C-alpha cells in the first residue's frame, strides 16, 4: 500500500479511536449515575412495597440494563479500533497493508 494512503488510514483510525474512547468515558460516567439511581429505586421499592415504587424500580433497572449493553458495545468498538490501529501500524514496518 502506498505510504501516504497508509498514513491517512492510520490518522483516520486514530481519530475514530480517540472519539470512541471519549464516548466510552462519557458512558462510564452516565452508567455510574444510572446504576446508583436504579439501586435507590430498588431500595424505595423494598421499603414502600407500593406498585408505583415497584414500577419505578422496574423502569430504572431496564434503563440501567440498556446502559450496560451500550457500554459493552462501545467497549467492543474501542477494542476493534485498537486492533485495526495495531494492524495498520504493524504494516508500516512490513511495507504491506
């Protein structure tokens, strides 16, 4: 592969990786808050034993579960970009794509 094209691909993957890591950090912060909220809703549900509190806990748990899945998907995307970047950097040394 031409060196200029390879360097452009490396820059592109690096930029995407930086953004993906930033997004993952934001998800980590949001997940912490959502998990705390779900735990508080669980405790309220246990203490009050009302249908409304149980419903609020159920909603908070569903939201937390969705955030956990989103965080896992983002972590997977970061790992894939890291793998691709490593491949591209290795190809610089070997002169292939």
